C-alpha cells in the first residue's frame, strides 16, 4: 500500500526580506504544484517528451544516491518538458540545449546553475528558490548574506525564444540572457538590480512585454524594446535605487509607454539608440494567437511520459524512512526489488583460521507499515548460517531472501567493516543472513549493526544476549549512523521479551520525543542505550558485561518488574529516593543509557517539554493524517470520502498536541485546523445552494493555501533543515 507522505508545497509568499520587488507568480502557476518530490538518481533523461503533471522536483545533493558534487545533468536537443517545477540547489548544473519547455517553472537555488541554450520557453516561470536561510542565532539572512555564504545562483539563456513567461529579478535568480527573444513576457527586477547599471540582458529583443521597473532597463545592454510598456518609468521614484545618475542608451520602439527624456528624479536620462542588427535569437519563429512556433527546432516524437515513471523520485517521508528504518511492507505490498540481493565475496583470512560458530542469532528491529498509514515496530529474530560448501574458495555473504537497495548497500558496508576488523574471512563457507519472517521483503539500512554482530559471532564464537535488540545503520569504519522509526521500534521492543535496546546516538532526539509524547513508561519498560560505534553495541550485546554495568542493569530490571505490575504506579514509584539512586548508579556505569538519563531528568523536572522539530512535524501529520491527505485533493473528493467524526478526531488530536510541538510548527498546525474546520463544517451541514458551494470552495482553497504556504516556509528554513539532517 502507499505510505503516508509528508507533503511539501510551494510557498505563496516571498520569503526573502530585502524590501525590493518580487516577481508576481503568473496566474497559470497558482496551484500548479500539487506534490513535491526529490530526485534520487544522478542521471539525465534520454530525448523524449516528459510531463510532471504539476509536480515540483527538487534536485539537491543530499537526496541523490550517490551524491556527487558538483554534478551536471545534460538533456539532449528536442527534449520536451511540460507541467513541472524544477528547483536546483547545491552546486548542481542543469544543461538544456535545444529543449522545449511549456508550463515549466525553473527555480535557481544558491550555488546552482541552469544553462538554457537554443531553447524554447512557452508559458514558463523563471524564478529563484525562495527558501529561508538563517544564521546561527536564528536571524533571517539577507540574500546578499546567502550568496556570500552558500553561493550565487545562475540561470543563463543564450539564443532562446521565450514567450508568455514571467522572469524574476536577475539579482535574486542570477539571470543573464544573451541574443534571446522575449515575446509577451513579464520581466521583473528587485531593488538590488537597480543600484547600478549592469549587463544582464545583452543583445536581446523584447516584443509586447511588460517591464515591471526601470531597474530592468538598467540591466539591459544593446537590447531593443518593441511595443513594450514600463509604467514605472513615469513615477516619481523611478531609478531611485541608483547610487549615481546614469545615461541609458535605449532602443525603445513603438512603446506602449512613452519614455520621458529623464526620470522625474533625474537619476536616469534616456538616450535614443538604434537597434543592433544582430539583436534577439537567430531562430525562425512565429508567435500567433498565444502559440509559439519555432520551425528549426524539432520536438521529440511519441507520447509524453510521466517524470515519476522515468526518474527515481521520492517524497520526504519515504526518503526519511528509507534513510533510516528497516521496513516491512504492508500486507500485499511488493518488496523494493531483488537487484540488491547480490552475493558478496570476502577476502581470504590467514591460513588455518576458521569460523567459530556455524549458526548464531541476534534481535533486530523493523517497521511495519499499517493500513492506516502509521508505523508499528516489532522485534525480528535474525540469524546467520555458515555452511562449509565452497572448498578452498573465498567465503561469500548474502541475504537468503529478497531485500531492497538500501539494505543491500548496508550489508556491503558491514562486510567491509568485518573484513577490515578481522583481516578477511575464513575460506570455504557460504554465509547467509535471514529474518524469521523470511517470506516478506525487507529494505532500509537499519539492520546493519545487527548484521555486523552476526558476522562477529560467526568469526569469534561469541554469544549474544537474547534479551538484547539493536537497530542502526553502520559505515565501514564502524560508526553507527541514524535511522528512522526509532520511537515505533522502542515501543515494539517493549512488546517482545527484550529488556535492552541499542539505538544510534544520532537518534537521541527520538528518545526525547518518546518521553514527551508518552511519559516515562516506555523508558521503564525497556532499557534504551545510545550506540556511537560497533564496539558500543558489542558491549551491550554480550552476555559477559563489566560487573558495575551488569549490577546496575540487574537493579534496574528488578525495579522495572515492580513498576510494570501496575503501570499507573510508575510515576509514584519513580519519585522514591531508592529509584533515583538506582537510576544514578546505572547512568554512572553507562553514561550512554538513555533510559537512566531521561528518567532522572523527568524526576528533576528538567526533561524536554516539547518535541524536536522532526518529531513535531511527524506527530502533527500522524495526528491529522486525514486532513493532510485531503489537502492534496479537491473539495468534491473530500466531501465524498471523509467523515465528520474522522475529521473531528483529527482536530481534537491536533489541538491537544499543539502545546507539545516545536513552536515553529504552530503556524502549519493552525492552518491544518482551519482547513479541517471548513471541511468538517460542510460535512455536518451539507451544501444546498450554488452560492454557498462557491463560498465553501473559496474558504477551503484559502485555508489549504495557508497550510501549504506555512509548511513550505517551515521546511525551507535552513535551521530547520539542519536540525532534520537534510
């Protein structure tokens, strides 16, 4: 089944606060983004026709696998793109040569480059990425600071035909155009564009276009403007951003606006100039009745293909899940594929070395996707068998069932670590790792540490505590990396026979969030430890632990037994001096024990009172799944598929959850509540007139737009992105 998605939306308001002019979004673009996805593969597309069906695709280094930097994607001549927004960031370059773009928005982020050469743009939108960037103290950075710290965006056009298109500020978007033709376009500028005369539009031809400001004219050189308008030139403040007065040679022919000899403030003196003979694109074209024809540019043949069918794309929630959790699909779902289930051949160890254990087991943790869209954690018994079947050949390692790409890559890292640690593997064995539920596909890297423990046991003969469970990704150097679904996994571990669980130290905020949401009971029910390296997991997994640690664990286990007899008495029993002493002893013996750490903070009144930013977003959307999902559909669909009591429950949960959320999430939650109230009101009091239906649609769209804008502003805040690890 389809996983619940965290939705990203395009902000409806400008997010950079420079006090200048911003390109007004063209009418066709309002509501053009229905879903935001992220490119996961670093490859261009073959020549063809592609449609986004109102997708926004973010092309950013952190989502690519692998993530090369810098990266160039080049698209061949004749390629057609329609109905898509492409946002480029992080030293990534898009090269489009001889391509056709219709209803396409191009957004340039810091340090990105978009090169358009001999392209056709019809009904497009060329803009900057309007993300919020903050300094270390939380203050919003100016664009100048963003450019200085992260890099200047660049969008270049050469020999292009551009029709019915809106172009934002050259300064904000890094726009430059050479020998290009602009037909019935809207050309904008920012206050920064008007501070000095520069060359952004060079030898370009503008016909029937609306020039928003004389600041655009100040950024032109050797251009011709035919039948254009620039009403701003007649205002008292025209050119007011200039540092010094200038003379502007201008070929302004048959203009809808008659330019004065000089602006009212005297900052710009217009000087008539003759049009250059080689101005504009050399391509033969016709602009008739709102349709652009370019005779010497052949479009790709065939039907349009959906970009989500030919490019590997993901939504944010799926990306975070695959980044973290070992996932068990819902009933009926197919595994991610078997291509990752490759056999790994090991380096032979020194002669005479043999495996000390032919079969061993350890507890891993996985996530099941529920039909409701939620997640449930559970313990899975993992095993490794070492069969002597290869004679003197190098030993091999593989999973004995279908797994996805992420799990396959994780096992490859684990194999490197194990061979480096032990100088290779004993020869002649076929090593197979399996799960007790072997008929359901698995994916995600979070089984890596468990796999490493299985290999360690096979080589050394060590035995692992059956009451211990572990989750975590791992690199070849033995460092444990964060994963997803930690809260669900801890809850799942408490339902099994496990008493200890190891989670990555980089997931500590998830443990804090569990305490905020559910109180101390989960951290009493199982002893949670943070693991930074494989050796941390090794210490916890073994049956022979240091005496101080084992004694502290035994004391805590005895305390747990008493408390869990009556969960309602957990808090009173925790507040006794004896309990605090035991917790302190455990924390002294194991500073990485999160149960002891956060239970003590809870008793001292110093525990976190609000969720982390990631936990806040996840909790808000989980509590209001029906509302979040319904925003992505029209009102008619909502009215027919949703129930008033379902929405009422979601609204109740959201309101109760709000005080525990990070305050930066409040605007998003408030807009979700506003939207849910509109829809629930319509469900409880059905529409019976056309006028009321129009009013309802207007209110619903306004509330939905508010939620979309609030979420996009939240998720594009650089400080938030850093906290999310993006």
